[in-house]
């Protein structure tokens, strides 16, 4: 048995020049955001408890709780809306094809009976309201000529719907059944977000022209605006009302977030406070999403960083969460520092501490995308797709200090000889390269297509796996490799090879979904029939006491085998990562960390039968 202890969630997917619309549920104090085909549920009081809904067939764009918190409606780029329960394994209530193109925003009616969705209609309608149980359309939404970026449902009777979009318009509809009432052209650029206040008395629209306009919630007439004094200087991407309906939070491309006070008499907004989010000041610090929920002000940057401010104490520095945005391909546990290092394809390296989660990231501009990643207590070594191998200290805050060396051929795999200072073996297309620090000791052409390699901690023996499934064992003396033996058993290209920590065995895995544990002295098979994956094996890891081997596969599963027992008495974690498992590490005898295509890192506790 394996129990999921913690999930280090991925960051929200963002897109340059567009806002993202996050939403939440005040009762459970959770927020929803999207990454790839997953909807992520984060509990603000319990950051390590994460729900992931991954039933969409296309990338998800927006998700919202129903007013009673029992259901979630989520929409994707194909124009499909799925309505699912927040309990019992996210049971599906309904699925409707709502628009012809991507959906950008959706809202529930206050009685949870209707949903309005807006987006790209691809020549058909840009907005549709429908009953949540039958999908039948309620009303007609004319009046937009281009993509509708946001829509809002008035939370009190009489019901109204407001929409805004790329045709610079804010439209107002009455109903149900809903019909067009009036159109307002107050903005001179894209209108990015429109929201009714919780008491239903006002409506605000914010735009890329850096202005915000306030309307009467019932009639739709313009009654005020956000003051330009101390206002935003860039596109405003999102806006959120305080629960009291007296204040607003806005975020903008000018990298600032502002809290506004709405004056009751003049209905204009003036800046009460500008919030500064920590960051390096680059493009990634543009702010694209916000939500005011209970006492939390939640702000999301273009780089996916989530900042949490306290509404009661705006002077307090924010709590920041971060996660990966793309496939997490590398994973290492640093025993002395008790830290987990994970590295994603797009070049982001994040440090995690078990029990607390996020512990900082390494900023990396030069090396992206990343192909190979290896780390020891002292150094991190990376390679991309450009024949370069980079190295920098593990403690560094950014990779700007990295030095690199050219290997003449693309690196496939990196293995450290942990007892020899800085000795590493890197496999390339046709051979291996021995490194001391960043100095190339020797480049050996082995005469066959290499797919994986490993070296013993003392640097005396290396195993190289080929595309043909053969394992070649070499003794290493000085800078030369001497072939000692060739082992044939695998029927596919070798994907990973690792020595056991006590060095009495080694394990290898292949693209034909088989793993094998070998005795190192006799080179006989120690554990066979490890054939329980249904797709290629991407990674494997040994437990610190050398009694267990974990394998992670493209079939989304992690399987744990005990060396002394038959392979059939395995532990399987099904669906560990949507899209496949790409990284594995043990932190102790009973704890495994895994990472994968869904950009999440998960910690599992093993219970033996």
C-alpha cells in the first residue's frame, strides 16, 4: 500500500498579454486554477493538500465553484464545459459543448441553476447561458463582434449578465431568458475582465487601456471610474471585489497590484494601497490574476508565482508559493540538506522541504529547455539540447554564475561518482565523456548507440546501456574504459541504470516496459519478471537500504518492488502523474518522491503488507 502524503502543486498556466481568471470557495478557503489539462484545487490553510481534476481532453482555461461549493464547472479550449462534484472522486454530473472555440470565462448564477460562458465563437456565438442540468440555452446574446474575454452574473435579483471583450465593448443583458439591453463603449482597448460587486449594486470593467469603469449593477449606466491618480500604467488584466463590496483589487502588466476604495457618494475609486510583489523585475513579474477571498488577497504573476497578502494587514510581506509549469523531468533528494530538488523541462529548478513545501527556486535564463539534470550536495549539472554541459553550486540563488563546457555531441544522461570529488560520467550519442568538474578527462567513442549510463561512487566501474538493449560493463582506470562484460536480456533501448546504495546490485530498465535487478558480482538476474508497466519505463530509484526498487513509467504509474520477494508482490501507485512519471527518488526507507508530466511533485508513504 502507498499513501499520498503531500503534493507540491504545479503553478497556474499563464499566457503573455492575457489575464488568467482564478476563482475560489470562501467556505473551504480553497482556490481553483488551471495547468494543462488539469484543474488544481489548493487549500490556502493547507498548502500541501492539493486536489487535481484531470478528466478534460484539452487544455483547461477556467474553473469555478458553484455558489454552494458543491460543484465545479470547468471549461477548455475546445469549448466544452464539464460540471463535476467536489466530493467522492470528482463525480461527473454533465458535459456540454457550449461554444465553437476556446472558453475564456464562465460564471454560475446565484441560485446555481444557470451557467454563462464566454470566449471565442469562431464565427458563431461568443456567449451562451444554459441550464446546468439540461444544457438548454436560456437567452440570446447578440452585440459582440469579437472574442468575449469575460462575463459576469449579477449575484442578486433582478438577474443581469454583463460581458466584455476584444471589441472594446461592455454589454448588458436582462433576463432570464436573457436578451440584449445596452452596449457601452467606454474603453479604447481590449476589455479584460468584468465583475459585479457581491451586493449586486455595482459592476466594474477593467481594460488594457489601464482604466477601470464603474456601472450601476441594475441599469448598466456608467456611474464612476477608477481614479487615474496613482493608477496603473499598463494593461489591467483582472479585478476582484472585497466581500464587503467597498474595495477592489486590481493587477496589471506594470507589475503592480492595487487595492482601491470605492467612495459611496461619487462612486469613483481611489488607490488605498499599492502592493509590491517580490521578484527580479523581469517580464515574469507582470501580474495577470487576482482574487479577494475572505482575508486573503491572492495575486498571480506571469511566471506562475502565487502571492498571498493578508487583507487586514497589508504591511505584512506576502507568503509566496511556486511550482513548475512544465514536465518535471529531474528529481534528486539531498540527504545532508534534507531537501528535494526538482527540475522541469523549461529550465526551472525548485527546492522543496518535506513537510513545508516550497523553499525557493533557482532562476535560470540561459539553459532551456533542459534534457539532463543531476545534483550532489555541492553541485548541480545540467545539459540542454545544444551539446553544452552546465555546472553551478547547489546553494546558488540563480544560474547566472554557471560555467559550461562543450561536449561535441548531445548529452543523454549524467551520473556522478559521489565519492570522487567532481567526477561525472556523461553519455552522448555514440559514447561517454568523463568529467572532472568541468574539465573533460576523456571522450570515449564506444562504437554503438548509447541511451543511458552510470558510474560507481568510487569511479572504478561504469555500465553503459545501448539502443540495442545490451548492457556493457567497463572498468575505469584513470581516463580509460576497458570492457569487462556485455549482458543481454533487455528487448528495448535501455532507459535508466542505477547501482544499489550498498553496491551489491544494479538495476536497469528499458523502453519495452521491463526492469531487471542484477547481482553485481555474478552478473546474474536477481529479480526478474518486473513487467507490470504498460508503457516504457522512464526512471528508476533505489531505497537507501537497497531492499526496494521503484520504477516510473509513461503509463502514469509508479511500481515498487522488493528485492527479496517475487515481482508479483509489488506496490503500485496508479495514476501517480497524468501524462507519465519522469522522476523518482527515495527520501528514506518508506518514503518515495515522484514527479511527472503534470508538473507536480508528490510524496508517498509506503506501507508493507
